[in-house]
C-alpha cells in the first residue's frame, strides 16, 4: 500500500497494529527476516500472548526472539509507531524541515522527545542515496553560520573566516548531491575528497577558488571564475550546487535558526536526502526511509561532547 498523503496515512494506519503490519510489509515484504542471524523464512515461529499474536517471532534457525522493530530506530522506544510514522512523514515531506517545538505540538510529545526523534531520523539520512561521481561533477564549498552573539567583538568573521562559521564541501552530479564537513577549504582537503569520490578523468566544474588548482592533472577541470563576472562558461556552471547551498541555508535560518557545529553534518544530510529524493512522491520517500532506518542513535551518543 503506497501512502498518498498525510490524511491517507492517518485513515489507513489507525492503530499500532496497523502500523506494525505496514512496517513488516515495507521491511520484509511477506518474509520475516531475523535481525540476529539474517535468516529469511515465512515460517518463523509466531509467539502469542493469551492466544493473541502481537508481532513477536522466534527464529527457526538461531532460536532468538525478534519483532519488526528490532534493529531499527523504533527498537525499545517508548513512543508508539503511530507517532513515529507521523513524525517521519511530516519531516521528510516538509521541504525545509520542521522544528522540534512544532513537531512536539503536532504529535503531542515534549519538545525534548521531539528533538530526540528528529535527531534519530536525521541520523538515518546519512549516505542513504548512493551517488556516483563519474560524469560531469560540480564541486563547491560554503560556510554555514556567521551570526554573532550579543557582546561578541571579534572582527573578520565574514567571508571565508572560520571563527564562527563552519566550512562545508559539496559535490553534485546527475542531480544528486553529497556534502561533507571540512576543517578548512584548503587545496589539500578539497582535492583529497574529490580524488576519493570522483572517478579520474571525469569533468570537474568549480569556481575560481585557488584550492581547486591542480585538478587538471587527474580530471578535466572547467573553471567558472565568479570574480570576473563569469557564471556560465562554454555551457559549464556551478549553479546547481550553489542552488542547493541556498536551500540549506534558508532552511537552517528559517526553521532551525541556529545549528551547532557538532550537529551541522546531520542537518546537511537532512537537506541532501530531501534534495536527492525530490523526484519521489512524499509516500515513496516515506517508505524508502522505513525500509532502511536501521541506524539506531542512542541519547548518550547524541549529547556526548555537547557544544
């Protein structure tokens, strides 16, 4: 069953049992998979409580017990699947995300709980859409942050300064984007990432930043020099990756207002996931997420070394 809209999901998945069955269908497609040993078998034992089956299985091979939520972000969660599904659908559908304050009101949980749920969802966005950089690839870097706090008298905080901003590098090819937080936009850092991800001999399109000099040794390097008023040269441009940066910054400024350096990578992954799935319907994007939400972020990991 493909979910067509939020109201459609509310009508079809009215109970926790409905949500469990839907999740089993999306993740297992009729054949339960043991998360302990990987055994796929339609005849795993179904364990009942007072004669009622509530989704607890026993593996026919390793004899371990499991449910469809084991090994997912839903495992051991005190929040029911119905609220989780609402949160995920709203989050992946809103083009610029949703704040934890607003989500807490929408699904009737505390702001702290909503923040943890959103953080868990973001954690599962990382590198979920595989991108091949073996064609024409746009490379660019940007700086996120830069808003001074009251009383901050530091100078030279604009432009490429990293005093209060964090550099982020991006690669875009065939309409798919990849982002990575970097310590600085030096030539060594930028070219190391490009050499790691982009197939040698591919076309690389960049602006005139000196950090990209020397790429022509291993790639077909096309430079569009913005400092000389160039934005398209011989059909080559960096407009697509710059458009993504614009979406990222507008989303952070308009919805989240402020993002700490510790968590910035997760917000970049969030916007990259939506960008890379923009041709999908909201229902398809929702099911894609459910089928692969196997990275379980724990609260202690989230707040460790808090900034």
